[in-house]
């Protein structure tokens, strides 16, 4: 197996459907709650943490760096939406995920 294939497999295995269900169950209303802002923010946070760790080892992976920045922006927009619509839910998710701001 070449280096490219092992990297692709490594990325595919970090976020299994079981892990997604666990995240949605913990931060959403249920395991099937994939649309609520809280569950989406939690999923983005998990993916951001994984990519941040990857970039610590692969400093010149600029494609992943760009993807990370786009993901951070998406999470920020979701948090801004949540803050504008329901400040209590916003405070709860920020506290639960230990996010700054």
C-alpha cells in the first residue's frame, strides 16, 4: 500500500458513523438530530481538532490548512446565528465545547 493510500485511509477512519452518532447524541436533541446548530458546531469542532493535530505534523499541507480555515469560518457563522437567535443555547454550547468567546 502506497503512502497516499495509507493517508487516505487514516482520514476516512477518524470520523466513523458511530462517532457522528455519539456527537449528535451528546450535543443534539437525539442521535438523529443532524440539523441543529449545536450538533453541527460540535461536529465541526471535532473535525477542526483533528485537522489541527494533522497540521502540527504536516506543516506544509496547505490544502488541509485551507480546509481548516473554511471549517472554522463555517463554525463561526453557525455560532453567530445561534447567538442571534437564542443566546442561552449559544452560551451552553460554547461552555460545553470549551470554545473561546
